[in-house]
């Protein structure tokens, strides 16, 4: 059945009908708009200019220079670049450097096979990558590709390749090849970079004639492949035409005239096409669906007007696309036609015509630039105004979800910083930070862009004296059980407590944990409780057993390392300084030393002596005068005897006293 269909297609292709010819004067080719639902893509290795040479002065280094040259008014283009290693070659031992510059602001996304790459990009190139091994450095802008090439040659002593790629949509680049033998890389116009590069380009030169009515009927697509002299000779070009529909089923009965013009020596390899297609082909061609050989084409005019006239002769109603392509390996026509409206044009709005296109552009821009960044305790948003210069509706103000958190606006940037506890910021699982960026445009339109960033990965160590893990301490008691908590803040769900050790000054490190297991019988790994904050927690206990000779150290360092099981293996490490407490030492708050006690005792004794002397001095100078008169050392005998008698009488017994009375 398929063979019959292909034979019918060949029969139709060989017929020139004049069912309803349209005057060529009625066709006024105009630039193809997005609303017409036609896109012409092609792959090529032919670039505006380029060159190859031996490379940098260091033999193990590849240096490739790319210059992106866009047309004015192209907005903020996006380019994807796939970097792969040449088959059979390994770049693990080679250093690969890319230097990328552009004449206008653009986005460049790098996809690589985990190759160790280094990128230097100018300020106008916003570069993102999916490879953690890619190093990025921003350079100032260069005025031209000649100035860029001269700078790279001066820095590295030469380059492996230089390529002015124009404005492709995607680049496929192979590294690990021997580029050339020439000493110097001197750019050549219309350069064939097929040795290392292929580009996917969306044609910006396509034109069309507007359909005469809402029901245009048969449509024609004209492709003129204009090969240069370097491409003369036998060459095969693959052609595909796909009919799609964004919302619904594609229109399978689309009637199409496909005109393919090239040099007679070229071979067209025609793949997928609509069921009802009429071919007008120069040179030779073959159909993938048929196992037959090549078919001879026909002679076609060498002018735009002549090709349009030939298409109208077949009875086509309008020219859906006319495209001139300088060089290509593959050509694909994508036509949007839906079964719900089989004869009507697809309605894909042009960029800028939709009332919400400005907000979509802002959202795409911010999601690609990702101007937000999470720090230890804050969020930072830095938006460079220079990257916004292409916007027709400029940004006038910026806030977070909380309208009171307003970004500072200077001449070059919007800058905003807030603490995690402010501005309605949410923190999930202890690491995922969420908020919204609200930008206000000059048209008073407000655009909200939700965003998320992760806090920096962090490893923390805490020492506890009890198994409850409640009150942390920085004192480690020798020959007693100590409890350790290792907490990890990371987005990775798979990790392992790899190593922990205790280091004392002047002595060998004492292993506690090794390869996730206990390093000795004095260490035991404990079950960690569930932590709702999302922190990964590990618990273990150990006893620091030290001999008397080792008690001279007063401090130690507890060191732990955690390995993260990700595609790019990495680890986190942290340490905790602790004081060592000897078992026989007394705490500083249990009493006073012997020296202190002796000093206090001696001081009290001296104070007592001084006070006694002072009191005696006061007493001796303040007694009554009568008691201070001198007494004769030798009194008279009579007086003495009288006195003695009196005394003797006075000392008589109570009985004698009472008798005297």
C-alpha cells in the first residue's frame, strides 16, 4: 500500500496542471510571521567565518572561540550547545576551554557529557550549565570578533578553533579532535566547520504570500538551497515536512506543493511528507519510503520570481513559504495545521502581539537568569538592568511577596536582601527556601514569578554529656561517656557519616567512625530520632580513654566528615573545639586553694594584732587622773602596820564580824 502511494506521488509530481492558475503578479512576498504557522529549520556546518590551527601553547589544552552574531531587534535569543567527546578519544586528560562572546544579550545553555570544561563568557552572554564540573568566568565585552580572537591568542598563545556562528538555535560541538596543522588561526569567510561543529538554524529569511481568503486550499512551499563553490559535487540533503497541531489532531489531508531547488549534482533524500503532496525537484531525489533507486528531477528557474511562477502553474492557491538556504545537511519544514479547521491557517500569535506576551517574557527571563540566591540566613536578589534593555515594557520596581520588602534601585541594578524570617519567606525541610518575586512594569502591569533556592549545605557537630541530647557542652570528660550529634543541612537524601576522629595537640588522631562504622569498641552508633525540620542527623557515643601521661593536653578537636552520594561525589567536613576535663581535677567553683586560704588567715591575724594595739593605745591614754597618781614605794611604819592591821581585821571570819556588831 505504501509503495502504491509513493508511485501515485511520483505520478502527481510529474504532472503540471493548470487547474486554477493564479497570476504571479498577485503574489507579493512578505516576511513570514509566526501567525502563519510555518517554520523552516535546517542543519549546517557552514558558518559566516572561522578557522582552525594547532591550538594553545600547552599541548594538553584545547581552546575554542565562539562569536554569536545576532541581528538587531532579535530580542533575547536562546541558544543550546551540546558538547561531546569525539568517538574513540578521551578528554579526561585534556583541558577544554571555551570563550564565548556575543554582539547582543543572549542566553546560552550548555549540555555536556560530564566533561571537565572551562567557560569564559562575556557580560552579554548569560550562561547556564547542567554539568557540575563546568567552571565559569565572566569577561568584559569585546567590540568585535577580531578583538575577541586577539585577546584569546594573547592569553593562551593560540586557539584550536574560531567560529562566527551567526544566530543558530542549537550547536553540536565535538571536542578531542586534532583541528589543524597551521600555526595561526586566520578567519576565512564562508567557512566549513563540519570537522567539529554542526548548527540547527531557524530560518529568519523565509517569506510568504498571504492567502487570498480564509479557505486557501492548496499551498506551496519553496526551498532554494544555494550551495557555494566549496559544496559542488555529490552531496545528499535530507528533507522532511511535518504537519502538526498544538491543540488537537493535525490535518492529514493537507494539499501541498513542495518545490526543491538546488544544483543538479545534489541528491535530495525525501523523508516524511503529507499524504497529498506534489513534488517539483531539481537534480536527483529518492524517497525513503521506497526501496527503489534515484529519480531524475526537472530543470527549475534560477530566480525567485521564476520559482514562484512554477508553483502557481501547478494550481496552488498561495505561497505558504519561500526560503533561501545557503548550505544545509538536513532541512525540516514544520507546518501547523489542525483537523478542526482543515483549510484555515493556524493561528499562532506573534511575539509581542498577545496582551500577556510581556509578562511571559519577564517570567522566562527571570527563570533563566535566576537572580535570587540563598545565603546562610538571608535571601539576595540582584538583577542587572543591562540584561533588561531589550524589553519594550521596562521594569520600574521589584518586591518580594511582602510588598514592604522593596528592592533598592540604582543606575545599574535592582538589589534586595531579606532575612529568612521576613517577607513571607517559607523554608521547607530546613533547606528549601520559597518566595515570590513581584516586578512592576512601566505599563503598570504586575508580574509575579515564584522562585525557590536552597540554603548552603552545612555540617554541624554538637557534644552532649547525657544521652538525652538536650544541653550541648564543649567539655569532654576523660574516661567518661560522651554523646555526639552530627547534623547535615543538604537537599541530598542519600548521605553517609564517613569519618569522625578526635585530635589532640602533638598526638596522633584517634579514629571514632570509619567508613560509616565504629572504629573501636569504645564507640557505638546510636539510632537518631526523626527530625521534622528536614535536617539529616547522626548520633553516636564514645569514651575518650587516656593514660595519666596523656593528661597534659587541655583541649582537643572533634572532626567529622559526611559523604554525599550524588552524581558528582562530594563531602562536607566540620570540627568542634572541646576542653578536656581530667577525672581528679576539681571544678573551679568547688572551693579556694591552700595558698588563698593561708593568705586570708595571715591577713586576719595581722588585722587582729593591729586592732588590739590600737585599743590598748586608746585605753592607756584615756584612764581617770586619780588612778594615775604615783604611790610611794616605802610608806611609814605606823601607817603600814595600821594598814596591815586594818586589812587583817577586815579579813576576819563572819562570826567575829557579827559579834562585833
